[in-house]
C-alpha cells in the first residue's frame, strides 16, 4: 500500500488497484470548504482517468464521514449582506464531484465511518455502494437551515429508499442510524467499528480484482435505466452485453468457469 499523498484537506492513497480518498478535516467533522471540494473534484477526475485504478473508496478521517457544508463561510457572507448565489456555488463546487462519481467507469464505494449530513449525505448517496460502521449515521439536514436537498441527494435518495421514506428523511431531517439505514436500503452492509476499515478495504480489493470493463458497462446500464423507457433500455442492454462479450475478461471468465478455478481478471 502506498503512502498517502497529503494536502490540508484530502488524503489520497493507493492500495493495489484501489484509490482511497479520505476527507481530512476531522476538527470540523470533515465539513466542506472551498479547498476540500476543489481537491475532491480534482482527485476524482484524476482517478477516473487513471487506468491502473480499478476501484475507488471515499471515506472520512476521525469520527465523521462529512458533516456537509462548512457554514462558517456562509455565516460570514450573511453578516456582510453578500448576495448568496448558492445555485452557482453548487454548479462550481459540488456538481463536478457528483458528476465524476456517476460517470466514472469503475465502482465507487462510500465507506461511511461516522456522521454523513447535508452535502456529506449527498456525496454518500451518489456513490455506487454505501457501507457503514455501526456507529455511523445519516442526516438530511437541509430543512433545518432553510434549504432544499442538494449535491444530487433528491435525485438519488428516492431511488434508494423509495418516495415515502425519502420525503420523510428530507423533511424531518431526523438522524438515521446504521441499522435503520441498512433496513431502508440506504446502505448495503454494516460492520462493527473495530472491523470496519479492514472490511471495506477487503471489499474494495475484491472489486478491484474483478472484471473492470464489465463493471463499467454495468454502471452504464444502471445509469441509463433511470432515464429510459423499457423498450429503449432493452436495446441498450443488448448493446452493452455485446461490448462485454468482446472483452478479455469475459473470455477468461468462461475458461475459468469451465476449468472450475477462480478467474484472473485483468480489467480489460
């Protein structure tokens, strides 16, 4: 495992073919300031383009995943009577990171180690897979400060937990513990705090050793299924499977299955 590249707000490290991005402002529960959103967006773009990276993990330092936007910057702007253009801020700071996660042709895991609130909640639900430590929690707290859900959360949340649960979560801003998140489908696995880091690392390594191009095409299919009618989706499905069937990993998968041995995928 390579030593992490450090900045004042984000750590990036490699574990084989896994890139691990750690939000690193533990003194403020990894709240997003300008520097962190900028570095996160650039790091996601970099790992998306790096063919040697075959899986990505986003997690947090200390006792939080992320508490969301650092409101100290906003409070200062309000005191100055500044013209707050939060839509422009979303387009500039958050949308590039969320877009990079969804378009990235490799799996992205949110390893939620603690509280995920506000934009931290949005970041987590934009990922392909969410796993949680037993002490983790989720809170869509925008309504508590007079805002609407952002960072893509109102798009992803109903698709994960259903319309009724999504509206309840968004309007009440109540805290959801890890076990309830598992029951709702907000996360897919919960592990004890003691074993959490080892377990998400093992999951990430497993994915990084899988059929990377097939995973990318699978992700293309899931993304498209949200937007297409059934008939056009079936045609897309056939096209994606046609492409998957031409990969070296598919040939290896068939040979390994018939030989009754584990496949050795190369990600192409």
